C-alpha cells in the first residue's frame, strides 16, 4: 500500500496564520481561567454557606453549567440569548462568557471539595483562638485547601485550554477555526491538524510542568 505524500512544507510556509490565531486562543484561555479561579471561589464559598438562600442558587448554577456541554452553552449565548433578551453578543464575547461560566462551575466544586477536605481539627483550632468564620477561612482553611487543589486546578486548566476550540463553531478566528479554514482551502487536513496538535502541546505542556513544580514545592514544605 502506498502511503500518502505528506506536504508539511506548505503548512509551515503559512505557520504565521496559525501562530496569529494562537493569540485569540490564549486570550480565551486567560479570560476563562481567570474568571474560573475568581468566580469559582465565590460560588464555592456560596455552596458551603450556612444560609440556604445563598447555598441553593449557587448549587443550581454549578449543576446547570457542569451538567450541560460547553458547546451547548456557547451556542445558547450566541444564538438564543439575542432571542430572549435582544442582546447580540460578539462571537468572541459569547465564547469567553460560556467558557468562563463553565470554568466557574467546575472550579467552584474544586474549591468546595478542597475546603471540606480540611480536617475538622483545623476549624476547631481556629475557633479556639477566637477566629470568626470568615477570618478562619482566609487565614487557615483556604491556604491549606489550595495546596490540595493544585492537581485538580491543573486538570481543569488543561481541559479549558482544549475547550477553547469550541469557539470555532461561532467563527471566532482562534487556532482551530483558522486550521479548519486553511485545511479546506489547501486540502491538507492531516498535515494541518498534526501541526495544530503540536502547537496545542507547546502551549499547554509548560503550564503542566509549572504545576508539577508547584506540587513538588508544596510537598517539600510539608503541606
């Protein structure tokens, strides 16, 4: 059987198009990850609030966004939101919003699980020192919990980086959209998406290495 002749040269000759698209991919990733880490903390704390009028809406938000596909959420914000509210979001804004809210939901559960995994003795020790609940959370519980959350946050960040590719569905000119367009014009899908896979790896792997280093540092400090 004759193997197809691969033409990576043409792909690399136009690599500037793919690298330019990486800017939007990285922007989506940074926005969604930042929103997920900050908003997730808010919803995670709300999930464990003693007031049910705070805890129940937070739980509803988390369950809705964790149990529906991010692609469906993106399509809803881009196509359905204008019908419901009359507000048409630009494609990039719709993608950033969907990815951010999805990240918030997952990060909220990571925060909740990490906080609840802190031994009860730490809470009791803080209360014995006269700390209120809020101060105890910020000074004792969260620093201990975050160290345990690093692997989960790493996995979520990596998944989020790959999920940015769904933005191509609403014609955001990020890496996947540009690759599909280039492939359809030059009939080089194998070569194009092989290079794209390599680009994603180069973007994501340093982040993974950094998280491993952080885990080792926490382990060395006795966390």
